[in-house]
């Protein structure tokens, strides 16, 4: 039997939990895809994305830097400040 239905239900549950935290659906889906459906990594990415966005950085730059830095907040912040 295929594991696909279980993986899909797990994905939907993770998306639902992230949406309930107030993130936009498009961002949640993108983050889940970028991090091979790891809810933990996607959640950290979304949290940092919102944080850096509030600081006034451009969203496309934030995404790029977070991916390059593997969601490491301090390193990402240094990169964003240097841009």
C-alpha cells in the first residue's frame, strides 16, 4: 500500500497549524515546498521572514538570504544588513 495518503494528511495538518499561526496560505505552501515538507524548518523560515519583514527588509531578499544561511537568524541578519 502507498504511503502517499498519510504523507498528504501530514502535509495538510502541518499547513493547517502554520495557517492558524497567522501566516498566508501562499507563503505556507512555498515554505513547506522549499524545506521538503519539514514543518519545523518551514515554521522557522516563516517566523524569520515575518521578523525581517517587520524590520523593513525586502521579502525576496529575505527569502534568498534565509535559504543561503539555512534559517540561521544572526547570519541572515548580517547578510541583509550588508546588502
